[in-house]
C-alpha cells in the first residue's frame, strides 16, 4: 500500500490529488503499526485535513518542487520502514514533518 501511495503522489498533477495520496500514505504508516491508538489518531488527523483551512494552506504552498521534495522524503521513510530501521524511519519522519511545518506555517525549530 505504501508503494501504491508513493506512486500516486509522484504522479499527482494537482494539489488536491497529491493531498489525497499524501493522506493515504500517512494513514498507511499508522495502519502498519496495528496499534489501535495510532490508527485512531491518524483517523482524527484525516478528519482535520478535510477542513477548509488545511486545503487552503496546501493549495497555497503546492509547487512541483515541493511535490518532488515531499516524495523524496516519503521514499526515505518507506525505505527505512522496509529495512525495519526505526531510528532511520523516525529521523526521516521528523525531517519530513519539519519541512511540512515550515512550508505550511513558516515555522521553524
């Protein structure tokens, strides 16, 4: 499922299409844990991503360069998960989330 989502995100031609694949990919990470709490948190995040403010932030910041960058970050996360390297997966996810935070909110740290 993760690879299907990676391919969908890479092939997306609109912000909305990329957002759909991005959401599915992130949810696939939660599903892979088989942890009911994490799956529920992911479901709540999906619900929050459907709010108009999120869509506006994503559309405003979406560029082909950002798409390529996010896809590369996603690939690093999936590769680390496939290697069962939790340290690398955590580091890759933190890098990705910091990038998303900076892109959407201009926040650093």
